[in-house]
């Protein structure tokens, strides 16, 4: 069952997400929405990449609004609750970036990636459990390798998620291009996207 969240797709250059040149799928919150319905996942739902994952969200020194959004996103991802994740994404302004392309629903995009064997939700959970950094737009961002000067420890922390070859390619390129999360100081979730 799909969420009844109305969404508009806006194609914009990616701002504050460490990339350039491409187009990004951005979901914006409808101005006339009066209710947000989150559907319960059916009991027969196919397992997602967080099924059986046991991970604890460590405390970090964050503004209260940022910490609350991080916690909500983490809990929805652990529960494989795509519709709740999309609802959290739609709370922010001006929109939420989740892909470079013409997708119209973040929930459908993540669900499709999981069905094709990708692991976006497991990656989301794992990077939110890492220490944060700040990006060029001033957002609180994860993982710490998504910074202007990642340390060797920041790169090595990615080994739980990515292959050594992928990590080495990003290091040689000079920028982390894996999945990254950005939350504004006001607690608005702005992006969970990979690529450039």
C-alpha cells in the first residue's frame, strides 16, 4: 500500500550535496497537504537490508532538532518503513534530494533499490551511527568522509559499507561519492543521495 503523500518533483542542480552538473530528483512538500498517512507494512513484506541488523544509534553532541530528526530517520530505516522516511523528507524546505533522475517518489526509489539487491536502508542506518561532519552549506552531515578534508580514519570507517576498491577510487578522485545524509541546523532532512 502506498502512502497518500502528494509530492511534486523538481529537477534542480544539486546544492550542498557534494556534486555538480547532474540533475537531481527532489521531492517537495505540497503546500495544501492537511494529512500525512503512513501505511503499516504488510506482514508478507519482503525483507529489506536492515532486516536482522542490530545497530545502536550512539549519542552525539547535536542541536536538539538535528538529533531528533536523525533519531526518527534511523528508526524508520531500521523498521524498513519507506513511507515514514518519505514523510520525514517532505517536512523540510525547499525539498529533499534522493536521486539524480526522474524518480517521483523517494519511498518507491528506495523500495526499488532494495528489491534490486541494493542496500540503501542499511547504508543509511550505518552512516547515521557514525560521527557527523558539517558540509559546505552548514548542514550536519554523515558520514565523516563527506567533508573537505577526510582523514584516514574517516575513509577506513567506510569499510563496513563499501569495498576497499570503491573507497580507494573516491580517495583518488578527491571526494566521497557514496550515500550521504544532510540535516539542516533546524532539523530538516535535506538529502540522502549517492553519486555526483
